[in-house]
C-alpha cells in the first residue's frame, strides 16, 4: 500500500468528468475550480486514491500522479518529450540500472526524470542545459515530483559539447536542435558499444544527423523511428479508435558506437 498523501507531494485531482488538475499539496492552500473549492489540508494525510467533496458538492479523486501524468500536466519551460517517445528512448537506447547517461538539453526536465528513474540510485544521469532559465525551471519541476533532485541526477548549466569527453557516457540522449555537431566527438569519446540517441522533430534534422553518423564510420545499427500511439475509448458497445490523437512529435534515431569501420556497407549508406 502506498503512503498517504503528504505535504509537498505531487497530487492529481480527477473530477467527475475525468478532468485532471495537478498540484503540489501545500498546507493552507485551497484548490479552486468551476465546481467549488477543496483545501489542500483536507487531502493531506488521506490515502492515495481517496475521494473528496468540493465546497459545491462535486466529487474529486486525489491520487499520486504517475511520472507520465506529471510530465504532461506540469508547467513547461521548453517543449517536453512525450511519454510515448520517452518509452521508446528508454528501450531503443537500452537505458537501465547503473548506467551513465549524458542528456541534453534538460529543457523542462521531463526526459531527465524518466532517465533518472531508469538508471536508479546506482546509475548516473548528467543533464546539460544551455539556458539558465530552463536549467532553473527544470530543477524546480524535478524537485516537485521527486521531493528533491535525485542524487543520481546532476543538472549542469552549459553546452553538451563541453561535457561529453569528461563524462564518456554509456548512453548519449540528445533533444537539441543540431545534434549532428556532436556526432564526431561522440564517435571519438564514447565507449565502444555505447548508444547515441537523438530526438528530432523534422526530417532535415534527421538527415543531417544520419549523414554525420555515417561520415564517422563508427556507428552501426542506425535506426530512425516515429512512435504513434492511438487511444481506444471503450464505452459500452462503442469501441473505436479516438477521433483525435497526438500526431507528430519527433523522430528518434539511435546507433551503436563501435571500435572501427562497420563491416557491412549498408550500415554506412545514407
Ligand atoms: C526541446 S528542449 C528539451 C526538452 C527536454 N527533452 C524535456 O523533455 O523536457 C531543448 C533544450 O535544449 C537546450 N539546448 C540546445 N542546444 C544545447 C546544447 N548544445 N547543449 C545544452 N543544451 C542545449 C535548449 O536551451 C532547450 O532548453
């Protein structure tokens, strides 16, 4: 059983129509919406998933947000990597406990949180952000979910280009506009067998990145995918795909760094 909701915890309120409201529980603060109000103090100390009644008699369910709920509802600085894409990043870049991951840019901190969870307390994520406002914003959002910036997550302000040689990461995860500039240095400094992963919204950016990877002759198994997720509402006998879905977000390109030129010519074709 999970612990009761405590002061400072992130909390998601669901109303009777399934609308979601995200907050960090703060003593003395009152949640207000069009169907009344509910003091945070009434929620603090109650169970995860507890039911409450607003001042106008409407029901609200208080539940601890999943990381994906939090990322989608939190206040954003930069555009976040959506949970559907973050899931594929974790699997295709093969990120797991104990690994060292270098990420850039931190942006709103959405992907950094997912990565920090995946590597766990025995791993290390260094997340680099060029802009000081994004760096500060991400730090607040991350602490808002975990209670503090987790010890395995180091938020650095600066450019990823200046950090990669020092970190020599097992996994490099980039959500920056021009990740191809760092490809030659990644090929020089990342350990053999490591994974380069770039998340990019447009085709020309993917082409530049693939070209740069091929030019180094140090990457194999280079793959670009797009992740499409379509929800199916199920209401009685009405079972069908949702009318709307998150359309295009980005392409995810991954490749494995190797010791020398690939043996297969197809690995180099662009
Ligand atoms: C789209 S946002 C990243 C969002 C992040 N992945 C998330 O899920 O919240 C891109 C960020 O990269 C930063 N950036 C761009 N180039 C960079 C570089 N070379 N080194 C570090 N950060 C960089 C930008 O300032 C911006 O905040």
